[in-house]
C-alpha cells in the first residue's frame, strides 16, 4: 500500500509478506460513481481548488498512478492520435533531488487512449500552464504540466496535500462524508468502474499497467449484489437478442 500511494519508492521486502504475517487489513474501497461525480463537481466549482480539477479528473478517468501523472510532459501526449505515452515516473527524493525513474513494472510502460473529456482537460492544462522564466529540466525531461512557486515540477507530495485539503473541505460542507480517499483511490475507482462496465480483464490489466492479472482480478471482488444483478440482466437480455436473431435466421 505504501508503494501504491507513493509514500515509498521501492518495496523493502524481499519476500512475500503474506507468508509471515496474516493479512487482516481492510482493503481500500473505490468510491461510488455518484460520489465521484459529486466530488469532481465540488472541485470544479470551488473557487480555490478548481485549478486542480483537470488534473484530478484525469486521474479518475485514466487510472494513472500519481507518480506517472506528475511525470507527464508535452512529449508524452499525441493529440493527433489521442494517446498518452506512459514510460517513466517522476519522484523527489528525501534530499530534495528530482529524479526520473522507470515505471514500477515492465507492464507499467504503456500507451493509453485519450478520451474526448481527458483530451479537453489536457488542452485546458496546457493553455493555463505557468510560463517559467527558465524551463525546468529533470534527467533530460522537460515540459512538465504543473509547476510550483519555484518553477519546479509539482511532485506527488503537492497533489497529496491538495487532495487531502479538498476532502476535508468537502466533508465539512456535505453531510454525507466520503470514506478514506487518497489519490490512489482515484486509480482504484477507475479500475473498479471499468470492471463493473464489463471490460475484459486482460484489457483492464493493460490499461492499469498491472504486472500480475491477479491484481486486476482482485478489483472484481469489490463488485456487490447490485452489480451482479445488473450484469445478470445484461447477459440475459443479450442472450434473448441472440436467440431472436437465430430464430429469425432459421
């Protein structure tokens, strides 16, 4: 979980922890589609936090890891083909040194399709991008989308703090408080929504950059009774249509 949330860069364990410690932790759940809509609408209309709306929207709608997102540069986007090239991640070490690293897994290197709404978000980010006196460069990479007050690329910690303050303010204003929400929950929510929509697990594994299909399939364990009912109804309707077509042909 610490690696997923970018609290640490590498997993310090050289062994399977489950072989020595019983896993009795609570799995972090995705938020519902309604909660996602309400949260995004809140961010969009908030006078202070609206400047982070497009970035957070992209996290919810692409499944990007936050370290992948902050590492994106102009060269990683192909607006003609509508694709996002994910081939590195961006970190700032404890000694305040900025570094570019490889993706967390070999499967993490991937090209993602860019939906129309995500395309619009990137266009707004570029049009509103801060113009630094000197373009920052990290390990040969430049053109980062978000810069801090020192004209350096924003890092994971920036976004974690912004998102934490957003959730605190949201929960103060609305009676129905959100559950424990971190930036990784954006990614998990995207994965869960795609799973509930019936996306092929192998396709979803590719989009998420999971090295192990088991990690992707674990998302399906979060599907509840209502989801099962909807899927069953969908399959039954599809089966009825298939039978009607076959009867018409015969």
